């Protein structure tokens, strides 16, 4: 038996045969259907809608949710799937994470049984695509206290006003979960806004340098009226929003591992193929040093995430656990993609060699779902008992 140069510690062996087969199907999808086309879409900042039926056929949407047409498998499998998708392309992983994690997760964790029955089965089949609106033009890390989007009760409906920014999938989503502050009690509440609702409009954010395949938008809510039936029954304060973010922040840590692994995998293949001085550069000491540094980063990050997923499966994962993983893995990701670009030399900035795409995409993953600084303060509070938040 030889050691896998990518999954060096054999983390996929933690899965049973059924789940390992599903993971291998995701890997094959990435290699056979994503990899051949993704650079063209990345260059054009366009989304490959033709991939959606293939993702549906993988039966992985809503992996850790039980019932409502979802697979009901482990958070460990869900995390490894996020990693594999991101290894193929971080934008595709982000599309999936927004839909399956943030949007469906909000409904699964905060919706009533009737609301789950209403929306989740179609979302699990990718017949309806979801988005998640929390961040605002002037409110990012301070969302817990500073949301400016408002919700005003008016009879049997709510009127939403404000803007949301950086909202993935929003230009084409059928359902967008909007988080807004109730003007009466000051609490943050969640609402499902359906496509083409009057007053709801999106504008695609242009000229991004990272995750260019993801269709991020500025959302404007101009007196958008939604029925009480679309207010998430269990979303009554930002503490409920935080439940969703705890779950999805772990997924982003896994995506960071995948981004790093994708760059490492391409760098390893390049080193084996590239010839200098009559032999492959993979045989040069300094090249092997870079490869081992990359492998160490990805392996350490993946094992940390695997333990986090086990904590999630055991129901004992807390904010600080997800925050530590997100902060650590994104730092190691940034370092790893840099090493990969260094190994490729000038070719590292050419899209045809793929590594440059991971270098750029890493910058977005580093920031979204909580910056390193914010996640550091969450962990710092947990270990010292003192809050350093302003």
C-alpha cells in the first residue's frame, strides 16, 4: 500500500463505504466536469449553469440534514464534500455552500416544520436555488449589532427596507433568506423572500478579483412586502443567526483546505512534469521543500477540520471551535497557495496552469464568514473568559 500524496493521513477512511463512494463521486465530478471548463467561466466571471443537473445527481445537497428530502448523513461527510468541491474550484464550492449551507441551513435550523416541508425538498433537488442576505454595504463584521435593514410588521405581512451586499447566488436565486432588524423590538429576524417579489432587486458586483464564478450581488429591498408565513418561525434574534453561522463557518474552513489542496495538487503535477536541466523539477531539493510545506499545511488543516466535524456530529461544537478552524485554515491556505505559485515561477500567474485562480480565490475565502481578526476574538474570549470586542 502506498501513501496517498494528497490525502496523506487517509482521512477519507474515517467514512463508511457508502459515504466514501459518495465522496469519490464528488471528486470525479470535479475532475471530469468542473476542471475542463472552469477557467473559461472564471475568466468571464460567468456561472456554469449546465453543472447544476450533475450536482443534483450527486445527491449531496443538504448532506447533514435529516428528512425533507435531504441525505441525513454526517457533518464529516459534508465537510469532506466541501473540501473536494473546493479542490476542484472554490467558486463551485462557494455556490454550493451558500445554497446548501447558509440558505437551506437557515430554514432547517430556524424554520417551522411547515416551512421546512414547503421549501427544503425542492432546494434539495436544486429545483429552487437559495441565497443568504446578511452582510450590508456598511455592515460586515458588526452585523450582530449594526444591521440597518429593517423589518416592520404591517397586518399579516412584513415590510423590509434596506440593502445587502456580497450576496452569493443572489442574481439568480429563487429564494433569499434576508436578515433584518425588527423596528419594534430591535431583534434580528429572518425572512424568506421569493424571486420577483415587488421591490426586491439585485445588481451584480462587477470586476471582482476572486471567486469570479460566484455571482455576488447588491440587493436592494424597497418596501418589500413578505407574508408572515415567510418569517422564519425560529429566527427571533441574532443568536439564531449565529447558529447558522456556526455550522457554515466550519464548512468554510473545509473549503479553505480544499483551496489549498487544489493549488498543491496542481503544483505537484506540475513539478512531476516540468523538466529543467534534463530531469523533472520534482527531484530538486528546494522544490520538494515547497511541496512538503504545502502538504503539511493541508494535512494539519484537514485533520483539525475532521475533528471539528466530529464535534458537530456529537452536538458539542461551539462558536470558538468553528472560529479557530476558520482562522487557522485560511491562514495556512494563503501560505500554501503562495508556495504553489512560487513553485510554478512565472507560469504561476497564468490561468492555464490553474494555480493563479486558487491564489486569487483564497483572498475571498480568507475574509468571508468572519475575518481572521473577528474569529481570533471569539477564540480569545473562550480561552480567557474576557471579551475584547469593542
